[in-house]
């Protein structure tokens, strides 16, 4: 009887200890660099041979017949434009894309006859634009390890995983401008707890200046970043990265 009691108490104490360990587990946190839905780097641009290489969302099954495909970009501070007769990039278009000025907009206009069951179709235009991602991302002073230490001190020591509901991911977005200053701080997703939201926003507001993002040619550019806490499997992370 006494042995059974001891075993029962050990099980209870073990369960309580496990529960305490789980409830005191520091909150998960992460940092994401945010890019527009249409965003490619210089290597992807140099490898592109057709429209789909510039825009993964372009679906050629929409098209019954191409009329023209125009690409407009800035090269050496001057606007240049070149045309193709279908979705395959011409040598002139490829040349423009490989010389495009860093941080400038590239615009694509696809004029086509849609593929559908109508007896008559007018020419439609599908347009999109994008910029190249910088080769060097914005950097917290001291690098990734220093940023991890900072967020651990500002977030993980104050928020436990049990403080947030399941499947909740709270995110604060901000911009590191071309001077390295933290600007445009916003609460993208709430934790549903005002105090936790405040801790998250304060952690971003109190950050020191960063080294701004930079292209290979030395041009400095602002960059959007997010700091998130909570469940990394939350669907919110997909919405966040599409911004």
C-alpha cells in the first residue's frame, strides 16, 4: 500500500514538474526579411529566359495568342524599352535586364488574346512590375548572434510560450531606412494581449540603428523586416512574408 502511494506521489510530482517546465518555456521568436510578392535576386534575373522566369505567377494557359511583350527598365539612369512577340525574352530584353540599375523598377506589359470559349476576344494587357532584392540584407549591429541575444533579453525573458494561445503569431513590422534608422513600426498581428503586444513593440522601438541593406554596386536601400513571437506554424506567417 505504501509503495503504491509513493509511486502515485512520484507520478503526480513528475506531472507537475513537466507542466511547470512546459509553462515556463520561453516564447519562440523569429526575424523575417520581407519582400514583395514579386521579388527576385540578381542571379534569378540573369537566368530568366521567359516571362515565367520573371513572374512565377504568370500562367501561359491564359494566352491564346501573344501580340507583344514589352519590358521597360532603367539602365545608366535612362529608361530603356524592348519588345518581344511572345513570352520568350529577346536578346535585347535580356541585355537590358542584366544591366538594370539597382533599386529601380522593372515593368512588364503582356498584350495578348485570351484563351477562352468566346467567339470574339479583344486584346488584353497583363502588367506587373518588380525590383531586385539587395545582395546584402540590413544587419543588426554585431550580426545575427547579437540580434538573437537582444531578442532573448527583450522577449524570451519576459514572455513564456504559455502566455499566448495556440496557433497565435504576433508580429511587428518595421523599416530599416537608408540611414539605418528604425522607422514605420507597426503591429501586423496582435497577440490578443495588450501587454504582450507592448513588449513586442517596445523591443523593436528600443533597437539600435542597423547597417542598411546594400546592392553589390554600393547603392544603399531601405528594407522591411518583421519580428514575430508565438507559433511559427501559424497561417499568419504566410501573410506576413507576402507583404
